[in-house]
């Protein structure tokens, strides 16, 4: 392979093919959400700061300044939160 490609390093392609090596901190690894996974130590028990809906964020999401997926999707599309 050419310089700088994923397959330049022996075994690297196998590393990324293994689902266990994906970042499991995310609620939807590989999906559209940036929200963190709910766990016993990081429960999804906080309201969204934008829409106020209960149980939308984890403490880690709040610490990162996130809003719920619905509000994030609306913001990315330029829609108001009450649409």
C-alpha cells in the first residue's frame, strides 16, 4: 500500500475490523450521536439544556456541553427547538 494508508502498518486493518476496538464510550458507536453511553457510573438521568426533556444526558454529556440528539439534529439543520 502507499505511504499514509491504513494498511501501511502490519495488523492495523485487523485492529479496526474487530468491534471490541471501537470506542465504546459512545451511546451509538459509529452512528450520528456524540452522546456518551449510559453506565451505572454515568447514568442517563439529566435533562437536555436546550429542550428540557428529562433523562436525555449523562453527567459526562453535560460536562462536555452537549444537548440531546433531537436538539443537536435540529441545530445542525438550522431549525428552532420548538419546530
